[in-house]
């Protein structure tokens, strides 16, 4: 099925810089992090937000890559009053992820949207690498940056759904292992470990894991959202939204084994950026939504949904969250 044309683009966002407050559609004075923003949909998304005068942190492993991206974006939008800043982190190295988050927290009083791009785009023979870059790095960043995002929600004296974490979890209907993530009992009785799948299955397991993490974060923070940092009930009861997105399949972004199947209907990176823009900025998006190309609400396969339900014991999604928590504990 070929997705319909995008219904939400940069033309639908209004720059209301003359207003005292920052409404949902406005991007001036707002702060965004895009964890992989030097190519693909992440780069296109950064271009859009910068032209709308936002402050955009460009996620990349190298400062030189940020400098190249900075020149690319600013040269195309010379009248923008936005700001581009580096967010230097290798998503496969949790130490650098922590350092990047700490650096960001030292210089910012707000964070409006955290776009968690995938850290692995293609087949990887290293299953641990895929889980580390696609799941553990987003888990750690969410933990470290969530308190600031929660405080940002309390800046509003009314219900406002503009503070969001957007998780890139890709297409989950093709080659996803049964149940999304397959777990086996570990040495520690309470911690179950994901199977070390390789190739497409390993990649898709990590993407299903991202979906589980978004669900679990939303579930575990429901009560937290109701009060501010001083324990006073917040007037903005919407809190931080956790939204998943399938950016769509540009051929280059697909695992090699899926390129022949889906490459023919892949769109350029700009369309993937529109999907993320919808997830991160559009009105009407709700906590737990799964956004599909090129900016619509969709759903995940039933076998993935079933893994979020408790049976005789904990759900698969809860156990996977606990495994991630155990892995990143040294960095918290």
C-alpha cells in the first residue's frame, strides 16, 4: 500500500514570535534534539525546524560532521533566526551519550521535543550493537533528559501537548520476530535477556524494543506528570507525550534484505521528515500514538501488542524495560 501525500508540512506551522506565549504551532524559542541529524530524515527535519527559527541540536558522532551539516543547513536558509548546536554522541557508546546529555543540561532550561533517531540503519552482524544503539542509547537519553522535559511542561498554565519524545521504531510489519522482542531467562532471576538475533531479525527486534520502551515510559510516568518539581499539581496535565514513528522506507535506510521488497515504494528523506514533524509538532497527536507515513496514526501488529499485556507474569515489554534499565544503570 502506497501512503497518501503528507498532510502536515512546514507550511502548516506558524511562526508566532510576536506572542507572549509559545503556542503549539510556534517553533521560535523552542528547543529540539535530533540524535542523528547529518543525513536522511534527521537532516531534513533539522532543515525544516531551523527555517522556522527553532534551536536545533544536531546529533552526530563527530564535531566535523556537525560543522559540515551546519554549513549545509545555514546556506539554504540565510534569513533564519534559528540556532544550530552540536550534540556529540556515538549512540553505540553510552559514555558519550551521557556526556552529551550532561552538556546539554548545563546550558538549557527547556527541551520541547527529543527526536530519537535510529542508531543502526542496515544489517548488523553484531546483535548487541543494534540493541545498544537503537534501544539502550534512547533509554539512557530519555532517563537523563526526562526531568528537564517534565519541568518544561510546567511552564504552561493550561493543557499543552507540545512537549514530546519521538521514538523512531521503523516498520514493524515485516520481518519482526514473533512477539517483537524474544527474551530468555538470565542469570539473575528477575532479569530476562533478549535473544542475540542477527541480520534483519536482530535489527527489527531492536526496533520493536524501541516501541516497548515508549509504551513503558509512558506507563511509568503517568502519575509523575500530575505534579511539578515542587509537588504541586501541574495545570498542564498532558505532561510529556511518548510517540512512536515509522518514518517510512527510503531505500538507503532499509536493511539490505528488505531493500528489494520495499525499496520500490521508498520515498526521499523529506517525506520521512514530514512523518517525524507530524509526530513531534502536529496537533491532535496523543500519548502512545504510532505515526506512519507520511503523517497518519497507525497501529502495530497484534503479536507485538500482545507482548505489552501481562499474562501469568510480567509482560515482555516490562521485562525488556527492566533489562535496559540494568544495562544503563552504571551511567545513571
